[in-house]
C-alpha cells in the first residue's frame, strides 16, 4: 500500500467527530428570524426570513407568552423562532401526549418570540403602554366586568357596581341608581351652569313661597289663606 493510500488516524478521527457534531446540530436546529404571515386562532403562521439554499415552508407555531395576555399579532410583525429542543405538542395543543427525551426534528418544536424594532412608535419609557390595532380589552376570566377601548369609544360594563374616586369626589353607579358626591360641583350644558347648592337653595325658596303665599282675589277680595296641599319632595323632587 502506498503512502498516498494510507489514512491519517488523527485526521480521520477529527473528521468523524466533526460529522457527528454537524449531524447533531442539524437535528437540534437553531433560532431563526421570522415574519408573521397570519394569526390563526392562538397560533401564528410565520415565514422564515433567511437567505439559504434550503426552502423552508411557512410554519404555524405557538406564540411565546401566557394565556392571560393575548397579543394581536399582525402581518409583517418581526420576531424569532426558538427551538425548544423537545416535543411541545402537548403543551401547545398542536399535538397530544407527553414529551420524552427523544430529540424532535429541527422544525417541529418551534415557538415564535416577538422582538422590538427601531421603527416602532416612540412611547414614554417610564410607563406601561398597551394598545392594539382596533383597541384594548381588559376583563376578568368570565367576562363579567369588561373595559373596552376602541379608536372612537370607551365602554365599561359591570354587573353590580362601578365606582370612580378622585380625592373627595365619588361617582357610584349600581343597577338601581347612581350617586355623585363631592364638596363642590357644577352641572353645565349649552344653556347654562348650575350646581347642587344652587338647586337646593332654589328648591327651598320655591317650597317656602308655595306653602306660605296667599290669594287675595277669590274671596270677595279677601285672603283665601295658605295652600291646602303643602309642596314637598314627595310631590316634586328637585
């Protein structure tokens, strides 16, 4: 056997080890940049944004995050596909059963993670900003009480009690009525301005006049006496 036909043992071992490493890396997969194509229920369909000799199909995968905050992912949103390295169908609902230690194929255990972008609209970095293309919904798990903000309206629905407190002023709404409390207050429309204090004084003056005035032209010019029926809040509420 010639020297050219002989294999270098060290080189052969290195090549064997590198091939095994490459094979394992292919199976394990890697993070991939991805762009949202559509949201499908609680899953998102994405297109991998990668220059590659391989054609990677669009993938429908779960979105990273808890049940209690739902992200309104839009077409064109950018993010990453993270390989979990283990079967997650039982967790995402896309499959069944329980995971084992079998290594999944490299495109079968992915999760989409949105990431920030320099082109996003600037917001106050010291507050939490929440918005959606058509608004925001805040509710309890049973949708008993809801807060709905849209581009044109704010709707708050509560089955029993709605309360707003600002300092010493309190607005209460219940199924049977409402109350507005405060040290001072005004009611204003296009025709004028009044207040509870003004209305109370006007009511007291009207009640006093109605209950004490006399007529002098119905009894031969004599005094007919005070009103027979006294004006009170049971007859007319202010």
